[in-house]
């Protein structure tokens, strides 16, 4: 191949490739501006756990240890206790409740088996995915971090509606 | 593997043209924590050895201490790019050992999502392979398409990467409302996007210069080493578990197995692009034929496969991934052995690299499409 035909061939290939690249300049961008704009979490997303309470504010957990038994990574630690007070004043819905309920997020693999195992719907996966910490010990979350009444909604994400289009947060290309 | 003999004395180092260079384990182009010990003459590779194990987590040993369903999430973390496909292997192995009849709808949904996973794995391969060789644009575009698939996974499974997609005997949930529309929208747009990658790369002179004739391996050598997946098909061997031992609903699907001719990096690139097109066709067929009905079989509460051993393998995006399972009749497996496609494909690296430049080692590691989570387990 002579030098001239080489140059012509190379230029043709470059022009062909760059024409596709340049055709993207006027089109809208796909980039999601996290954390300046909130990201959308899908309804089934498995994020940080929530410990639920009933309408009287009593914890639903009855410390049956089924979640801890189902956990593949042994990250749930529970100490059960009895609450002898009258039903309305109790911490939990039942006499037996979890005095300590820790989840070690250094070990948790977010598989969802604890949620499937729970007979009282006391534990579910929430949507919080921002779990990074500066100190490894802070990954151990206690009941104070996990109870739904104590968790704060982060402004960095929102949860999609069930009938929302999967690409709704992207613009047309 | 071949051991590199290192000349250590100062005199020989000064005299000889040979040099020993450690590439990795923190090198960005080794796709993880792979350490490649190169013996160089100038810039030409004259010998090579791989050092693996930096990501070893002992998954096979962990599995001996877990109940059968509990092992499923660990499979996602082998080849984390293809978590859906790996999960399918584990549940199918246990189902076949138990003799469970999985409802046809579950088989079809598994086929759709496993093929989407194959496309997403190949897209990530294309993105990183392009980046290694020096094409940056294709990285951004391939990741954009992959993002659409990951969104479908997030809506269906609840996670994007380590999906924990299946349960023994079926699925955790039926498909969500709008699943068919989402997948149809993706498969309709996809050929146009794939054509754009081809415009960028297939005739690009730099791409051709970096891939044609690089890392050639003949069909005989590929079979002797035990390559599988696109790395084997690039050498012209039409071997695909989906055709030869169909699992899930692949027996009902019509698709072709693309093969290369020369067994070089460029052919493997073409094979993977064509595989994405075929995967798209499989997704379309499976969606069209999707039957109604339940997605879960009746599964015993405590899963105890009968004593004995069983081997099952599927065609993962990287190659044949297999599971050899030994049961002693209890609720925990006696032994789980993974046949990792990436580890066996990596064995071809030395033969492919000899005589090439250091820059080509990067291209050849890319074309083998290795994931260190699976090599080290």
C-alpha cells in the first residue's frame, strides 16, 4: 500500500468514526448529576434495613431469631428480653422483644433472606444505599440506627413509583 | 505453570538484554488483582507467569458450612459481572439433584434475564477492552447501554450487580409490571447502538493494528488448554453449552453460534459482538413465547438432596462455568467445586503473549475477558 492511499484510508476511517462522535454533541446528556440531583431507587431495591413499628409505636420484632438463622453471612446479632409491663406500655408488640438488634454492615451482603424469613414483617429492606463511613466500627448499626422512627430520609435519592418508566430519569437520545 | 527463572546477579542484569517486569497486582489493565511476571527482551515478551490468589475468599470452603439456599448469594460474587448467570447455575444444579420440576414460565424468565446478563457482561468487556487499547468513546457508550440492563435488574431483583436473582425451585418474585415493555424497549434500540460501536471500531485503523494477528491461538491448542466461551469460538470451534446440553428454555430457542476464523483478538471481538446480536434474538423469542402460570415449584422446607454427586454446567458469558456438587444427604453440601471459565482461559495467556510487545499483553488480557473474583474464588 502506497503512502498516499494509506493516508486516504486513515482519514476516511477517522472521519467515519468522528462523525458518530460529533453527532452526539447536540443530543441531550445521559449523565445523572448525583449527588446534586437525587437518584431514583426502584421499588424492589434492597438497601439498609428498616425495623418496623406498629400503629402504637411498638416494635414489631419478637426476637424469634429466624432472620439471624437465615443470614448467610451471620451479620445479625440479637439479645432477647422479656417486658413484663402492660401491652400498651411495652417496647414491642409481644412480651418478648429484642433488647439488642445489631446488623453489621461490614458483613451484610444484602441478599434479602432475613426479610423473607421474618414472620412478623418486622424487618424489611429500605432504600438507603449511602452506607460508607470513615471508621469501620461505625458499620455496626444498632437498633437506634435501624428503627424506622429513627431513620432520616436522605435528600440524595427518591423511590420510583411502581408504574414509572425505567428510563424516566434519562433524556431521549 | 511454567516458572520464570530470574537472573539475579548484578553482572547478568547489566550484561543481558533480559529484564523481569512485574505487571500488577495494582495495574489498571490487568482487570483486577492479577500479577503478571514478564520476562522481556527490550519490549518483546519472551516469558510470562501469572500470580493469582489476591482475591481468594475461600468460597468453596464457606459453602460446606452453609445450608443449600444460603450458598446462592455467594455465587453472585464469583464472576460479579455475570451474577445472574452464576446464580442460575447453582439453583439448576440443586434442582436437578433434587429432581424438581420448575414451571416453564420460570424457565423462560430465567432465559430472558440470563441473556440480558450476557449482553451486559459483553458490553462491559467491550468498554474495558476498548479503554485498554485506547478507544475511550466506546467505554462511555457501552456503559450507557449496560446501565439500561442494570435498571431492569434493579427493578426485577432489587439489586444492580450482586442480584441474588433466583431461588431453588423458581424465582423470588414474578416479573414486575412493565417488564415486557422495558425489555422490548431495550432490544428494539440495541441494534442501532451496536452498529455505532462497529462504526467506531471495526474499520478503525488503530483498532485493526492493535488487534489483528495479536494473541493468535489455534483451534487444537485452544481445545488442549480447555478454553471455552468466546475465547474458544474465536478460534473456530462451534462449542456452546446452550446448543449441546440445553438448560433453562434454550432448547426452544433458535440462534446461531458465531465462530471466528483466525483465533486472534479481532476475531474474538467480532464473535462477542455477534453473540450480543444472537442474545438479543433469544430475548425477543423468549418474550414472545413466554407462557403464563406459576414461577415456583413446590420445594421442601429443608432442602436435602440425596447422597451422591452431580455435575452441571452452563454457558456463562466468559465460558463454561460448572458446578460439581457432592451431597452426603444432609442439609449442607459435602463439597462444592466450581469450574471457573476465567481461570482456565487465563492458562492460554502465556502461549498467546510470547513474541508480542508489552502493550499487546494488555490487549490479550482484555480479550480473554477475565474476572479475578472467579479466578481466585
